[in-house]
């Protein structure tokens, strides 16, 4: 073995929220690990990205590194009001006295992803977990006995288990022969961040607003969500819109002015356009049950219901749990079954989340006459029938049920 070869019981590819969760979860279970990250330490992390963190996600992070989940809650905010408009008419408005519920961890918290990542980086530093920057995974060779990883910095790593959390373009996924299948959204979506330093828990008028066919956006659907320090503005494009032109600063400044007011036009900070992918890897593990995929390396889905990072974090936690048990197993069959159980559970969860996000996506972009008629009738009834307005308010985010999770590895 050369001096350039390093051994670790477990390795993590990717230093995004999912990869950092995986490393913290392994450390919490007594497994020595390190993170291999392609980008440099001073990487550019523009954009608010995953701003909505479920309470369940905060509880996982609090469990694997005490204080982490609560730090996100302290820095985030909980908006008390849900409001929905339909073609300029308010159809739903509800303010909750205790929107976060009771206890130390609320139902959700809203803050920029860069803040979440900084707290995770601090937690890794406290735990003594190393991130090897500019060390992109280039090859992965798995066998019944372990995994050999080669990185772009010229190093070779030997490990018992590898968690691939290296994003949608995952090299780890490609190296183990797993393939994405699924669909892409018909419409493009424009996402923008608008800076507002006054947005905090005491901000007057703190609300999540969804507007069907907003006149201010020439009849496009609009979502406006607050997070600590600003607002997320989502605009659904028409089929014949040019996403590049729509995402230009000039056009977005006009949308911001018309939707939010003249005072916000100079506060536009970040713009991006997307066609949302609804895809899942055909397997979350390699043939030898030594490589486990998590987060966007395993699945990509539309953001409705905020299921992306919030499903990647439990992926990472369950992968770490499976590895910890497998490392202590006295038989190969037990180790094998623990990794298979991880795959069975998280593949089922991914199928559910993709289906839920897809249901919301179809509802928003579909031209089905029955769906269109139901929306129009619900909007007409909303003044006298609260359930109609609540349906309009809920539907863009998909179903609220928890995903069905299998309880054994037999699948």
C-alpha cells in the first residue's frame, strides 16, 4: 500500500447538507469518517436554495449533534400566516397563534441554506471530522471486502463503506452503475431572492403567499415565502416563455416591482431558472452492498412540499445507521441485510416523495379541464365554504402524509 493511500472505516462523498449530515451521523455512532468534496473551501454558495427545514429534519440534526437543530431554529423564522389568492381575489387567509407548535423544535424553520451549512461546518469542526476540499471522487471500485476511491488530488482511499452524497451529477452513482429514470417538468420556474434585512420573527405581515394566475405576473402562478433576511419569489413560466429572458435582471426587476412593490426592486440578489426533474436511481446501493447513495445522488424532485433536503437528511442518517451496524456485525449476511434494509426503506420513501411532488407539479402545470374547473369552482365557493379555500391553499404542495416505510429487508 502506497503512502498516498488512506484508510477510514467509512467515507462520505460530498459536503452539502446531506453529506455533512452523513458524516455527523456516522460520528454520532462511533464511526471514524472523512468527507471528500470536489469544490474548494471558499466555494461560492449563492442563493437561498433549501430554505424550508422540517421539524423532523431539525430533530435528526439535534439527535446526531446536540445543539445543531436548535441553532437552526434560533437562526430561522416561523411565519404565522398562510394566504392564497386566485386571480387577484383572496380565497384563503389563516394566522396561527402558535404556528410552530409547542416544544423546542417547531414544525418548521425558514432560513438560507448557506446559514444551515455554516452551522453544519461548525458542528463538523467541533466533532473533529475532516473535509478534504478539492478532492473530487474520480473512481469507485467496490468489492465484497470494501471500497477503493481515487480522488482528484491524487490520493487513494480504502474504506469499508462509502456514502455517495455528491449531488445530482453524482460520480459515485455513475461509478456503481446506478441510473436515473423519471421525468422533467413541462414548465420552467424562475426563483429569485430578495434581500430584506427587516424580515425576522417580529416582522409585521410575515406570511407565505401563493397566488394562482397572478395579474401582477401576467397570469402566472406566484409563490412568495419569507426566510431570515429576505424573501423567496417563485414564478411559474408559461410553456412558450423563454426561461433565459425571464430570468434576466431587467425582467425580474419588473416582476419584483409589480408583485412586491417599487421599494424591493433594488434588493434583488439572486436569480435562477429550472426545469424540475422527477427522477430516482434504479438502486441506492452497489452490487456488493458497500456503497450507499443519499440525497440528490439518489433522487431529484420538484420542490413542492420542500421534500429535497428534508428527505436527503434521513437518507444520510439511515445510511449511517446501517453502516454502523454492518461494521459491528459478526456475519457478512447481517451486514449485507442492514444495507439492503436501508435501500428498501429509502427507495420507498423516495418513490413516495417523488409521487407527492409530482402530484403538486401536475396540479400546477396541468391543463386537465377537470382540475382547472375544480380550481375555479373552489375559488367561487371560498367566501362561504372555508374548506374550498383551504384546498386551494394546500394543493400546490402535495399530500401531507408521511411516506410508507417498509419494516424489514424483504423486498
